[in-house]
């Protein structure tokens, strides 16, 4: 059963300024250590939470899995034994319209940007596009689905669809380890996102920046709209709870209020009941020299995890660090040794020139000092230039908070069978976070004004 309820942020809190010179309300991702869950679920349904959306009146609409919202107050459901698609009103379980798709293959996921064009992923890897008429605001019993186009780029089951009308594209994910970006209105192929180690289990789009988040097992990927991989991390290894290798990412979410805010976060809900919140930050990394490549690879290896080989990243990183530190130590020792030789040479020239006349002494001192300066300069510049060339800026995920109360393992609550997290959605004002789980509960995480940003009480 779908549900609608009004949600107002609990307490506006004080005004904070995470960026100097900018004043704005306190947002949940700026006060992660102060987040506290509601004592009881704000909403409970009979099945796992699939979607949390906001209507034009800022009311929260909660839908079960296998349902999407058809604005303003209708939903479309799939996954029935007769392969039909059914339309009903939000807040009721009754189907007002049953639509036959004339397709023998099962629908695995659906998405819509405006409620007029419907996208459906099939078990064959095809994304089918229908037009829905008349509009849902009219009589639901007269609705009809008209096939428009079939989008073929996947070779296995389509696992997810996410539309972004702000940037006019839609993304599909599949078990074939790829995600595909399609043009939303022209219904044409744009590009493919490769590099996943397994089937894609979750997908989300940042409506403000156009960035795409995908998840394969426990690995989290962040992509630009142009298909550039911005960051990747294995969330199981980076967990504060020791890491669960069997943990899967089931849902993803973004904070999207201010595009310029560097503290924006990417959130992922896992099968073991955790909500992991990451920020994507620029970090300095030092690439290893070509002769230091591991396993005889002709490419330059970098410190940290490589997107193409996340599992071997730790061993490669350790060897690269040792080799780099050894070479840097040798460069420093050679630099100091050459400086001593240069200074010693200057002193010898000065002593020898003192036995000659003043004119020759002056000229030889100038010549000696010139030799010393040149030798020092020749030794300093390569070191300085090499160090500047070695530094490279790369984006990386930084774990900022793990939400675990009520749904998963924590020091206070021992829960042997946590409910999986199936849906994440910040409120419109970005002051609270709605978390839906696999047993139909929706929890509201709000800022506790009695706790500061460091997690200590006032």
C-alpha cells in the first residue's frame, strides 16, 4: 500500500556557514555526527520500501518496491504473474487499470520522468519505451500504453533505471557489468559506463550536477555525465564495523541542495542494514616512476585503489610506496652529497686564490662562487621539478558517517538479522534524511541540536 504524509523538518536549528562568507541553514550532511533517528518509524508499509518522492505540495509519497509514481497522485506497478502493468491511486491497493504489454518477457524495473513516457527494463536486456495516454489526471480506467521504441545495448537482465530530466538523459544498468546513458527525448544511445567487476546492484543520478552513482556488489562508483570515472571505493573494506565481504549495496542517494558545496555527500544503503555516507574529495597522490610498475605492467601504477583492479590495490600500493620512499631517500642523499662537494670546491678555490695577487684572487673567487652556485642550482632544480611533477590531484571517497541504529549492528543494539536498506532520500530542504528498509519502515534522521558537529553534547 502506498502512502502520503506531510513531513516538516524537526527544528530549523542554528545558521551555519561551512563556506566562508556564505550563510545558510544547517544541513544534514554538514552535521552528520549530530544526526539522530526517530524513536518510531514515520511510516510503515506492508512490503519493502522502493521509492520515496515529493509531490508539488512537498508531501512525502512512499511506494513499495515494483512501483513508480505517475504524477500527481497515481502509481504504476509491475511484477505480476500475468506480465501485466497496473495503475492505481496513491494510498490504496486497488488497481483502477490493468494494461497488457503484449510481451512474453518479464519487466524487471521501470522509470518515468514526466508520467507520460514510461521506460521498462526486461530480462532480455532491452529497455522498452511506451507512451501513456491520456494523462493520469483524467480517468485512470481509460489509460493505454503505446510502444514507441526498444533500446538495445545490454546483453543481460536490466537491473535499474534512473531518469534525469534536468540534464535530459536516462541511465540503465544491467547484469552485464555495464551502465548505458540514453538521450531522454531522442531515445538514442549516448555512451556506456564500463569498469564494474560484477552485476550493477544500484543506480542513482544527481539531478543538479548530472553525476551518476553505480554500485556493483560492495563497490561504489561515481561517474561524470561525460562517462569519466571520478572515484571508486570498496565500501565493505572501508567500513567502520570491520567490513562484511557479503554486504551488497542496494540503494544510492545524493545531497543536491547546493551544487557548489564541496561537502555534498553520496549515500549508499547496504544489505546488512547500514547507511554509509561518503564525500568525494580531492587528494594528493604520487604516481610511481615507470620502472616501478608492478607485475611488469607498461602502464604507470598509482598509490591507492585502481578502478580496473580494486582487489589487488592494497598489495600494489604497499610495494609502490616502499619503492617511492626508497628513491626519494636516495635523491635526498645525493642532493646533500653534491651540495657538500660544491661547497668544498668553493673553499678550495678560495684557499688557492689567496696565494696569488689580488686581481687573480678576486677573479678566481668569483669563478669559484659561480661554480658553486651552478652546482647547487643543478642539484636543487631537478629535485624541485621532480617533486612537483610527482604530485597529482585525484578524487577519492572519504567515509564520513555510518548510520546503524534500529536497523543494524551497533555497540548499543545487538541485531543479528538487520533489515536491509532499500531506499534513501533527503528531504527537500536537506535538513533531514529519510531511510526506507526491507520490512516496510521509513525512519527519519534529523539533526539533534543538543549535539555539536563533533558528536559531543553541549
